[in-house]
């Protein structure tokens, strides 16, 4: 137990993590883990869109844990938590579902977009998937996840801000109607709110096949960078680095700021080719990823250590979860067996 303020944040286990995850989340987490009592959640309840491929979810839990360790998250200083191994999550979700009106969920733009994507697949498939019940309940579970450790701060991507506002509103409603149990958590956006994919068309995503993964080897990273979308037609055409994907990645990951500024100046004048810009980016990305790949390889060779990180973190977190549910049951006057 600690007197530090608490953070809850997490990732859905759908596969290995990519540079978008690092820029939008992991970079922030690395700094915050030393300042706050952090719980990092692998949200396996929230991948109902992978119900027809549960093996992928199971494997992805390990992929996420490996990537967290590889980037330098400390499982001793913070808690790595598997959502479904904390039954209090489901319990709190059920109770909150009593008091959250459907109209509040219907306002959530992320939920609307994900349901639309499920019913109208982006891959061009004519097969429409039915929307599972879990799609309606998962926003409630996200609220329960954040409220469970009584978190004060939630690092998120900008597309998750509606979930934080829903959580704050839920905390206010509960505290006002029953007892003061939950803080109203604040959102914290990362340095790079959204990293565009290598196709330049949308944010980096597994489903869009436009991602550079943290575990990609050097050759794969170079190939992906060299195939990156470029908005110019020729090397002598003046370009705008602010709308060029390669420069977005330079800004996020190239620590040689003087080199980046020189490239931008030449790019604006049409005095540098996209090949040179990309080659320098590939070097910068591989320099950044080398230590991450090395740490990941060490942990892959010692999977019992990864298991221990997940097991110990989840158990530590359950201590807080049990306390929270005692407070919730007391607030709702649901301690039936203590009445007589």
C-alpha cells in the first residue's frame, strides 16, 4: 500500500504493441510509474469483437506483457493486472449498470464508431457481424475499471476522452446519491495524441495493417518506413512537413532535433528527397527500438518471469479491489448478512 495518488490505464489485448501505443501511451506511463501508484490493465473482457478468435486474445495477453516489460515498465513498482482475473470488475460493472441510463452510453462517440465498424467491416467484407451484448456493457466496464482502484488520473489517447467524462459523471452520480466513494479522475493526454499509420490515412492500427510494431526487426522497420505514404509527387516539389507522415515519426522518435529541423527546412524548399528523409527515419527508429527488442528477447527467454509479473500485480491489485467493493456495498447498504 502507498500514499501516492493512483493511476489506472490499460490496453485491450489484440496483439503485439506498435509505435502508436508507445507515442500515445507507453511513453507517458514510463514517466508516471515513478510518481504515482500505477495499475496497468490488460483489458481482456473488452475484446468481444474477437469472440471468434479467443486463442488470439490469450496469446495477446502475453504479447502485451512482453512489450510492457520491453519498454521498461517496472512490475515491482507498478501492478500489471489481467482484468478477468479480478472478479470485482464484473461485480462493480453489474452494480453500476443499475444506475447508468442507456442514454448516457448512447452519447459515447467511440461506442458508436466501433459498433458501426463491426456492422460494416472496413476490409470490404460483405459479412456483417451481429453486435454482441458485450458491446453495450463494455463502456460500463471501462467506467468500473477506472473507478475500481479509485484512480485520480487516467492517461489516455484523445479518442478515449468520452470514456473519462462518462466515468467522472458516474462518480458524481454515485457519490451524490449514496456515499463519497470515488474520486473524479482526470484525463492525461500523451505528448503525441495520435500517430498516423504508415499509409497516412488513419491512426496506426493492427486492423488497418499500417503499423510498425515494437518487436519488428530492423529490416522489417526499414521496409515499412520506405513504403510509407508521401504526399509529394517529386523530390523538388516544396512540401509541408506538418502533414507528412515521415516527419510526424521524426518528431516523435528522432532525438537528433537539429537533424530533424534541417530536414524540414530542406523539405519546405524542395531540396531533399523523400528517400533520404525515410532512410534517416529508419535509422532513428531502429536506434530507438534496439534496446526494446533486446529486453523483449531476454524476457521471451524467461517467460516464468513474465508470468510472475502478471500474477503478483494482479494479486496486489485485488487487495485494493476488495476494499473498493466493501465501500460500494456499504454505500449501497448491501451487507445483507451483517444486519442480524
